[in-house]
C-alpha cells in the first residue's frame, strides 16, 4: 500500500493513522479494564489534546504529563485529572503548578525532601491539598527513592507537610520488570499506610511491558505512552506489529548519488538521533531491506545495497521512526489520516513544552 | 564562574553568550578575509535573524539555509543573498522557492537532473534566472555528483535549462578533507567552464575544518555553521576551546537518588540524543568529571562517581551540548546574555522550519 499525499501536505511530515490510533486506544483500555486497573496514558507521545480526550472517552481515568507547561495545555482543553510525573522544583515552577491546581485535579510526584518542601511552601494556604506520590526506583536507575523504607519515610514527610496529601507510590520501571514492581510495592505499601495513614494509588507504566501486565497486581494505575502510536523500537521488543504503528514520517527521496545510496529530506531534525539500542534510524516501510545508516540535520542517508527494488528520486517513502515520542516533538504540525484518506494537518498542541 | 538565572528564566533553557558569539563571528570573518574567500555562514546553528544580520554586518557575503522555509524567515528579516544547499523537489516546494526568489538574490544546489528539471519548470518564465550550483560528493557520502565529469555534465544541463543559470560548484566535505576538495574542484572547474561557459562560485563548508582552511584554495566561498556557538564535539575535534562555546543549556538538578547519581530536568527533548561519536550527552561545565550517561525524554541521567564535589538538588548546572545546531531547534525561546548579565529571552525565529 502506498499513500498519495494530499495537496498541501509536504515532506517531511509525520502521518498519523487515526484508525490505528483508535484500535490501539481500545486495545489497551480493554486490557486494563480486564485487570481492574485504571489507565492514565502519558501524553508525551502525541502531545495532542484531541487524542487525550479520545483516551479519556475510551475509559482512561485521566492523563499523565511530564512537565507543568504540558499539563497547562491539557487542562485548557478540558482534561481535569492529571498526574505530573516529575520532581517540580523552584518557586516559579511551583507557583505555576499552584495556579494550575486551582483549575483541575492535579497530582505530582517527589523523590526527595527538597522537592516536598518546595511544594508545601507553594500549597500551604491552598484550599485543597496537592496530592503527592512518592516516586520509587525499582531498577530503572532514574529518579526514585531506593527502598520501600525510604518510600515510607518520605510518604510520612508528605503527609505531615502543610498543603500536601500523600497520594501513593509511582514508578517508571525498566521493561519487563513487573516482578520488581510487585516486590517493591508490596513491601512499601503497608509501610506507607503505617507512616502516612494510607497508600491510595500505586502507579506503574511503560508500553514495552504493557502486554505482560500481570493479574492480581498491587498496581492500581498504569501509564503507558507510546502504545497509542507504537514505533520501530516496540516492534523490535515484540510489543507490537508493523500494522499497529500509527505514525509514519513521509519523506521524499531527493538524491540517488550512487546506485546503492538514497538521500531523504528527513534528517535528525525530523527523525531524531534516538537509536534505542537498534541499528539504523527508522524502518522504510516499503523497502524493509534498506538501512537508514545516518542522519544529517536535514538529510537521511539510506543504504539500498540489500534492496532488489530501489526508490527513485522524487518518490515519497514512509519511515516508521525508532521512537515516536521524540518525533512528535519536532513538528509544529502533523497530518492525520485514515488509511491514506481524509488527510488533514493539525497543530501539535504541546510541542516544545519543556518547563 | 556560576550564573544566576534572571527572574523569569526557567530551566531547561539554552543560554547564549553574545560576547562569545561576537568574538566567534569576528574571528571567522578575519580568517576568511585574510584568505580572500567569501564567508556565507549557515544559519542552521542559530536560526536567529539577529545573528544572521550580525554575520552580514561583520562582512559575510550572505547566508546559507538548508530549507526554503528557513530562507523565507531570513528574507523577511532583510537577508537578501541566500544559498539554499538542498535538492528542492516537487511543484509545491519549487513554487514556494519561486515566490521567494522574487524578493531576494537566491541560489540553490542540485545533484541530479530530476531536481534540475523541476527547478526549470518553476523558473522558466522568471524575470531573472535562478542560480543553481552543482553539489559534489568529495568523500562525505551524502548528496553530490560522484566525479568532476558528472559535475560538468550536470552544469551543462543547468546552463541549457530555461530559467536557470549555472552558478558553480558546492560541496559539504568530510572533516579535514581540504585536499579532497581541492583535487575535485580543480579538476571540475575547467570541465564546467567548458560545458557551461563559467564556474563562478566554488563553495565549501564545515566548522571542524575551518581553522585549517588552506591558502591559495580554489574555493571562493565557505559556509561554516557551528562556529558561531561551538560545542562539545568541536572541543573534542580540537576546533575550539571551552571558552569559545557560546551555548550552554541551563538545567536543574531535580533528584539525587543515590550518592553517585544526579537527575537533570533536561533530557532528549532538550539536549537531543546526538552523540557525534562521543561518550556522554554533554559536558557539565562546572563538574567536568561528571558523565551524562543517558537521556530520557525529560530527564538527564548523570553519573557523579568520578566527582569529588557533587551538585545538590535545586542547583542549576550548565551543560555544553554535544551538538548546538540540534539543540537550537528544540526550543521556542532561548536566552541571550553577556557573561551572565543582561539576560533576556528571544524567540528562535526559524525553529522547526523543515520544508
């Protein structure tokens, strides 16, 4: 299958198949409904308020954002239940959070007392307390307290802080580590109930592990992001098939300097340099033997030596990116379509919201 | 030296020291003035019209853009001599180029007849012909004709095409390959004069090779980009010193989960995943023993195990990025300053212009 780009649609540009998006949303919702676990999709992948509303309409409890400036965009679009999974620090950022908390049901995370003290200072006189979850490191080696005991200690600090309420535990685990999540959280939960009086939410996440989410988990809420679009990294991890990938970057072959080389008009400023452990910077859907060996800022370098059939100058090719979430963030506009039909451009509402 | 961020300046954000920018501009201009070679800086690094105007005021002949949509921004800001070093293809893009060519002195490149035919179709009835340079591959293995003979053949095609004028030769060589540039261009020039009647401009580029640009070169014009800011990759290549780096990304330490780990609020959506062959995703200026071992989308992971002194939660740190050009493209706004003083936010005029 090959798409003809609609008039006014120019390469390079990400195309998003809404039919695949709807299927991916429905499938994830059904999976977590069957487990009795709330779904709180991360908007980092799409950064589109329309897709957040679709996720909520399908049954999601709310959404996850990584930065306050992202949450502002989604609150303005009517999302009223948002978890910001970030240590929000500094008086300007906590004041911004406070202003937003007057408009929606917000929760945040913290993994240290400096952040908790800053949040408390900003919310001490708030009409309703800010829910703060303790971020736990179950092996991902990013943020998070290092032990169930530390989690319980920080939970107690939050519970005793003016303007704050302890909301539970949150982790972003490494892929396929449900056992580590279960072990950490089962140990931490009773300790937190003892130190903070409750432990309402236990939130985990990650698309790579989504399909293997266990029955009878201690986790009450799951935060997958990439599942809505999927990408080459998820195909490589066995978490989806090619036909589940809703995003393809349309690019033009602008040069064929040698028989085995094609140059695309999409480089690192379109596809990004994310490799996620793979070889090559994306999959050419209609030329699967081709390898995107390198990216300049505005050029993609393609090795065609393994291809029997080769794309010609002027041909539009479709790249399944390694990592959709970062590609979304490169474009002011993307194109929605349904199987190549009904193409229309839409703004990426929360692109570049880094604060 | 440590900067205090001005009120209203929040992390993560690139800071650009204008005093260093001015010095970098002056140094490059003096170098090429001494060689009798025109300077045509590439705007991909800064994407700021104010800096393009500074480069031109310092003596640059014009600027280089990679995409027509970038050139539109710089023409609107008064830059009237622009080379677009890209194979511009397709009727919508060539029509856009045609509209822009009515407003400024434009030139483009081509390395194949499909592109030349498209340009000719768009400019056949233009009042003045579009200058087209032949892009040559002297070893960079990106775009470009593969031999001086091919260059001369395509030059002849351009010279005979309605609406076009052959403008000369252009290459983006691999680093430290002046010898390859000289050999290719010295062979191609007389062949082009024979096939196309002239060979006015011979344009080369690249900051890594700038300082070793030879005397008596056949090259008439040079297109460095990164030199205006410099970055960690150029320090690694010996092309600049730390004090020549005008861009630093200010980031906050938001977590210290273990004694040897710090987490920054700048991830791949701020610093990008560009490694350019190096280890680590940037240099922490005040903690040079620290290693930015990984980037999540909004988190930077820092290994402090080699650091005697370690940054604390809430501290603002300054990251010299691996590759400035791609960082510029991540931010709607950056901050200008002079040695930490006179901080003010400015829009990145041509961010995200991919068409």
